[in-house]
C-alpha cells in the first residue's frame, strides 16, 4: 500500500501570483510539471497573450507561432475550468485532447498561470526555465486564453504544438537576430529542481520546416550496475542507454507516456527474481531496473520485480525520485513536496509532505540496510528518517545552483549531493573525489550515482553526457539525448 503524509495543495484566493510551469510533451507524450509562487504586483489588466508570445519569440530571433482555433478552444475550456474550481492545474489528458485536433502531433506543451495581471504572469513565465522552454520552444502552432475570475485575478492558459503540415515557421526578416538554441536559465523558483532545467527542446532554427529531425528528450538519471562495471542512463521519454556490463533489458522509448520518466532505479545486488543468459562460461545474471514516472507509474525491466505503482492516483505533486530496498522487493517514490510512497517491502519511515519547505525535494537515497532514507531538497536541505544518520546539509548556504541528485555510501554513514552546475558536496564518510563545478557544461547536471565501492561517482547531464570521478570508470555517454 502506498502511504503519504502530505496535505492537499492549498492556494489562498486573491493573494500572490501562482504560475504552474510548463507541461512539455516530447515525441512520446511525456509530461513535466512543477510549481512556482511569486509576489503580487500590478492590478489586473487584459492582454492579447499570443501576440505577447510571438513578440517574445521575435525578440529572441524566433519565428512566430500560427494561431490555431482548436488550440484556442482547448485553452479557453481549460482556463474556464480553472476559474470554476478556483485552482491552478494542468490538463489531465492533454495528449488525448490534442489527439482529437491534431492526431499527428509531434510535440505539445502547456503553460498555466494566475495572478493580478497578465503582464505579471507573462513575466513569471519568462523567469521560469520550464515556462520559457515552451514559449521559446520548437512549435509551430499555439492557442491561448486569458480570463478574469470573480475575485479579479487573471487566469492564462497557453497551448503549444508542433504538427507536420502546420504552418511552417517563417524566416526572420533580413537583419534580424539569427535563431539560436538557447539553453534554459538556472531554476529561479523554489520548485524548479529535480533536473527539470535540463529539459531543453530548443529553439526552431531560422527557416526550419515542420518535418525537420525531431529534438531528443533530456536525460533524467544514471544508475550503476551491481558490480560498478557499467551504468544505465535514462531519458525523460523512457529511453534507456546501457554502458559497460549494464545489460539492456528494455525501455519505454517507443511508448506514449502519460508523464515523463523521473528516475531509473537498478535492482540491488542479490535482489529481484534472478534470470540469466547462458554462455560458454556459464549462467550470468541479467540485471534489471525500474523506470519511475512523474505520475507515479512504475515500469519493470529484466529481473526487476513489480511491487505496485501510483498510476491513476490523484497526486498533489509530481514524483521526482525513487530508490529500491536492498532485497529488491520494494521501492520508495518521493514527490516534490516530500511525500513518500512505500511499495512492496519498502517500509514507510516518514516524509516532509506536511512541512512548509523552502525548496522542493529533488532526491531520495536509502541506507544500506533499507531501514532509513534521506530526502534532499533543491536548496541542499537534508531530512533523515529511520536509521539514516544526519551528517550535514547545505541549507542556508546560498547555492549557485539547485541540488539535483544525491547518493549514499555503501555503509550508510554518509552521502553526496550534486548541484546543477556540477558541484559535489560530501557529508559523513562520503569521500570527495572531484566535481565538474566551474567547467563549461552543455547542460545542467541532472543526477548522481555512486560506485558500489563508495570511492567514486558518476554525474549525468541533461544532454546525456556522463562524467566519471574517483574510481568510477567512464564507459561512454549518451549524446543521443542532447
């Protein structure tokens, strides 16, 4: 049974500006969600939101999006639904709705926001890396709807789509700034962690047609094989890349997902129902792994035992990380508010779901015996549960980049945290063996995995690039995700 202590999300009416960052569906229909809270500003005022979107794109050297009446209707219906419920939320089945209008869509996205004026919401969109990715993304059609609720607040929905045969983006005027691939800025809202800043569909090149090569999804995690002689890298679309002796056991790369993959979790050494492949040297175990979706869906591959999922449940926040029990018969899922869901043999030992966090949770890592776990927040705060000893944190230090991943030592006496800029922070008996802080990265660091001997670790960037430090051997990377 899944267990969580977090309360339902509450939004005080008439106060502040609440912008729900972009939902991006890339090829497979994967969704990305987060939450940002800002302060009120000017009084409410009307606007022509698509004109603002296209003006913003023009100012960044990008072509305008064609207005689509079907997307306008989707946006209008969703805006009205949010006002009726006095709640900010994304379309629960955006892919299904767009299928009815453009069944051949290749990428879709949605931004929603509420605040005292459309200008305030638009400003919040551009300060959020995930909203900005949609507004400056490689789409060719859009629809928007702006409405004022009974309390005077403005509500906005923006729908985006890339559709073959839709109006091709026009070439910029002579002398205008050339189109360029603009990496997203570092997350500036409390909930933009979990590596989401690495999701970068990119800007449409000048004069590109709608049938150009598809952009590829960003990496979401890295996991070590049991002996440390290999690793898997997973993308948000569920694609899995195997290196070294990490055997490929399947992926979701050709599956239409309801939500993006948030984590890849390997079966611990000795866990699961071992299967094997026979060779001249005998029977070799075929390792397995789980892919965990942001909606709580769990997908098992190889000898990974399925112990349940949260798919179909009403989630208060997206799942951002997961970890397996030492026996491989259970796992924990954690959402961005710190709600912990225990499945199979995984014991529930507490959560931060009922706390007023200063930053979202971005990682979970268990102790060696599975009797405890740490939750790690984007600001470097560390929360210990069960037999997990608290060995320090980064909370209050004012980091240059949010913490996006964590891993614990083999004996459970320490842990490492990694930030989006590649900085690595060691606590307890976790040895520091290097970082990539200060290096020019093509994409923010999305996750960290420790070598089984505890004397090295791998970092993976959102573009699939792998960095090996200490005794963690480099065995390849995934530029396919860039």
